[in-house]
């Protein structure tokens, strides 16, 4: 069944950033941000001649459509889904991703939502070892009515099974014709009824289709914990695990070597040291911890003080219009003291290391940069 699975992924977009571009010549350039407004958690995918982007809006799921990757200011806008009141997914609609499932000829949007506006009851909050406003966040899946994401209606398909525990930033991971769910999780409720609310880690479970988790809780696997200084907030925190996070995982496949990576965000998304980490699937079984190798040395994409770009993370990856280049689309901040509301969407080209097969990300910056090849 899954042998015919082909996922194309659309950007989790908290927001898109302005691109000041000059088109129509070989010297065309753009500057970051590529959307002149607040935006975070960008997820971009190509669909024919178009790029589609989705992002965090908090109270709905919105899709943007553009012929150019680096200018979203005049993009078409589609309201894909607005949750009704008094549901388990009414609030905090975060980090949506748009994927095409060829077996069903439909698109699926996987995203985070909450039953409350990050305000659990005092009776629930008192059970957390730290303050835990996000304790009720869960993962949900929307389904399109047909193969065209722009003309389709999207309806609620299912809540993904995360064992009634905290779950955010879920993504699909494909390997060997099998489908998996990788998301940011907390520890089991191992001392009922108390909730261990930090650190936020990366968990993986197997799926039978885009809306059904098939792994029992006993088989859920933690593939990464925020144990390095650069994964903690503030940097190098030793007091406890509060605010230590691994989140925003994304699958990235080297097109030449076929190496499978999970690029994830580390530390705290409202902080200047938010950055990207890397895990590689070096074995053949994603549900075996020995199949994963984590780069513990450092972030692979991090702040650039020289250009005043901070808090870079929650990225997605897409090719240029002519397929000759790879691009990272991410959010970052200029005024990091403002926190979350300072985030904007940015894009830059990256390459591949011929020896290791790893992605080689640039230093985040403003530009001007050449526009994507073929744009």
C-alpha cells in the first residue's frame, strides 16, 4: 500500500518574509525577509509551476501560492481551514505542513492545535514539574477533497495518536516505502498523575496511512534529547531541563547519495540562540535507536551577529524552479529582545558536501542574493 506513497511537502509557515527582487535579468537579486510581515514555521512545496507555503497563523490554516520562491508579498491567499469553537483543535494552530499522498490523490495538512489558548486549568497545571501552558497541544490531520490543493475543501480527518500527551511540530518521514510520524514530545507520564513537562524531545512512531499511527505507546522511540549546551535555554543551562527543546523536525534527503537526515530546531524559538541541529538515519530501521546518529558537535545553522540575524530555525527545504539548486526556507529575527513576534520568513541557497553527503548551510543573512535558478 505504501509503495505508491509519494509525499510532497509544503511549508509550515508561521509567516513569510519580504523579498525585494529585481526580475528579468541574469543579475536579478532579492533580500530577506521574503514576506514583509510577521511569520514563522515556514513550510514550502512545489506544485507544478507554483510554490505553496503554509505557516503558523494561530487561529486558522492558510496557504499562499506564488510563482516565485523569494517574493510572497503579492502571493495568492487561500483560507484552507478555520476550526469551529469548542473543539480540541480550536486554538494555537501551529506549524502546518502540506503533503500530497498519491495513493489517495489527496493532500494532507498535518499541524498542531490545542483545546485551550495555552491556559490549562490550575488542576492540570499543578501536576506539571514546570509551568506547562502547552500541555494540551496535540497533532491533527486535514484532508483535501481532491488532488488540487487550491480548489479543494479541507476537512478534519483525524487527531493523530500521541497517547494523550503533549505533541507539537509533527512531520511525516518516509523510508523504505513506510511512513512515520516524527514530532516534539515530552516524557511519558511515568509517575501518574504527574506530568514531566521538560525537556521537549523528538519521538518517532510508525503509521499505516497519513492519519493513523500504528505503533503502540510501548514502541514509541525517542531519537533525540536536548542534551548539548546549544540545545538549552539559556545556552549551556545546567540548573534543570526547563526550556530545553528539540522541535520542528524535517526530513531532508540528499538527492545524490540518498542519505536521510532529520533537520530539527533546538533551544527556544523566542530566543536568539534558536538554531538547527542534524540527525542522520545511518541504519535501516527508523524504529531502532541504533539506526540514528546525531551530530552532537554544534548547530548546523545558527545566528549571524554580523548581519543581525538571530533565532534562526524551523526550516523547510525546496528546489529552485529548474531543479538545479536547493533552498532552505526558515524564520529568523532581527530584534531578538521582542521574542516570537519578531520572526520573519527568509530563504537562502544551500549545497551538499561531496565527502560527507551532509547539507552545507550558509550563514543566515539579509543579502542581496541571486534569485533561484530558473526564477
